[in-house]
């Protein structure tokens, strides 16, 4: 149901491409034309949602360069999910990029965290 449009890329070995395509289950909380938002399997806050593009891009820099409107859609979708989740007191958006940042899934995903006070700096 969320299959990428023909002009969108897909990596056959990618976990998040399979979630987007509905081939692996996830708790989807919101979809837009270009993005899918689902709950993180290992939540770090009362609300922890991942917003991913329907097409495959390995990281934030790649999607910003190759499809800037889809990069913007990740952020507006995260804003809409934050409103839907009632995060009126604030929330955090994070793109982990590369090994040192702890990126483990190489399909860009925007972490939306909220529902408790969040410390800074992160670990
Ligand atoms: P990162 O470390 O930034 O690459 O974040 C990857 C996140 O993906 C991590 O917080 C856990 C989450 N995750 C990994 N596998 C799955 C899965 O199969 N389903 C869901 N919903 N989340 C997953």
C-alpha cells in the first residue's frame, strides 16, 4: 500500500524499504505522499517515531542533495506526527549519520523523540 512510486528507488535488502512496502509489519502512525512514520521498535522516549522516505536514500545528506523536497517532507511529516502525539511542550528530531553517530539502518530516518524532558548534550 505504501509502495514507492516508479520514480522512487528501492534496495531489495533494506529493512525500511520492506516496512514501507508493507512486507514487514510496523506500527505506522502517519503517512504522507512521500514519507511513512512508524514507532521505533526500541523506544528511547514515550514517543519515539521514525519518519522515512518511501524511496531509498542512505542518509540525510544524500536525500537533501538528490531529492530536497522529500527531505523537507520528512520534517513536515515529523511536525504533523508531533502534533498528533500531543507533543506541545517540545520534541527532538535526529538524523544519525554514519558509524560514529550510531546509524544502524542505512535508509535515512528522522527520529522524532518526545513526551519527557530530553537532556543535552546527547551521549
Ligand atoms: P539508527 O541507530 O539511527 O540507525 O536507528 C535505527 C532505529 O531503527 C533504531 O532506533 C531501532 C529501529 N529499528 C530497527 N529495526 C526495526 C524494525 O524492524 N522495526 C522498527 N519499527 N524499528 C526498528
